[in-house]
C-alpha cells in the first residue's frame, strides 16, 4: 500500500495573511505538518501543493517535494479540494502511489503517531471503505441549534425527538445521540476514488477519532493565540 502525503497551502488566505507560513512555536505553520508526515513513516513522499513559490521553497528546504505550482483556478478562496487534488494526480505527481493522504497545514498538533495509526487503520479496512476522515466529538449538539426568521421565529435545525417523544432541544444533551464533526487533521483516500468517482470521500467513509488536543485547527488570529498558548503550555516542538 503506497501512499503520498499532500499538504495543501494556498497563499491567498483572507483571515490571516500568509497564514500557512506564519510562525507558530518558532517555525512556519506548514512545517509542523511536514515534519509530522515525515516522521510518521507512512508515506513514500510528502508533497506540498501550493500556488506560491515562496511557500514551495520553504517546503523544499524541509524535505517536502513540490514539482509545480498549482493553477490559480484551483487556489481561489472557494475552490473545492477536488480541483487541486485531481490536478496533482492527473499530472502524475504522486509517482504511481495507490493512495493519498491530505495532511493540512492548519492542523499543527496532529502527531506522527496518529498519522501512522490512521494509515494502518485504513490499510486494514481497505477496500471495504473508500476513505478515512478524522472526526471529533461535537461540543455543541445540533439538537440545540436553531434557524431564525426575520420575524424572530426560530426553528430547530434537527427536528427530532427521543423515543419518549421529547424533542431533542428539550432534552438533556447527555440523553441525545453523540454527534461528530470533521476536523482538519487527516483524510486518506485512494487515487481510484478521486479519479474514477470524482470524489475525495467516495460513498463509504470511516470516521477516525482524533486524539483529544490534536484536533485544533488554526485559521484566525484568535486560533494562533490559542495555538501559541498550547505550544507554551506543552513546551511542544515540531516532531
């Protein structure tokens, strides 16, 4: 099972300028993910997928490969991941690997050990599942969420009830079924799924529970402040 890691790093971040190369814990943000991917021992190559030569050079100096810059049309604020991933694969930058793992730069606390475990898990599950996606338990249950109309009327997003007929929004959260959200830590899929199904996930997705503390996603100024706090608290350095 040959797999490459791809680290997407678009240069045009809106909320935080040059987010992916902004220092965190004394090194550019993207290096945390490059180092974790390299130290996991799970990949035949670690590839930076970026539209910036500056980003590409930072990645190359850390040992990641970047053979070409991704086209501008795949690097817009609303460009779906499938566009740049198809471009990457169709150009053969995966060097014939059968699988690909998206290891996002904005998830700096994801460890090499977690990557290795996820890869082994997916290897054991393939081909019963098309992909693996990292998830975390939601702190806020959708049963407690509402939409609000201009006249002030609110409607539950999840209009369900428990077996005793009590609406979710009127129940104790502990009585509601657990729900999970996808985090930015890791996605693993096959090249076949991407190119033949025109999908990253496919139809059967295995939910891989991310260890607590590794799910932190860095996208805003407040996120950076929190991440720096966590780095200082744990005296954490890149893997």
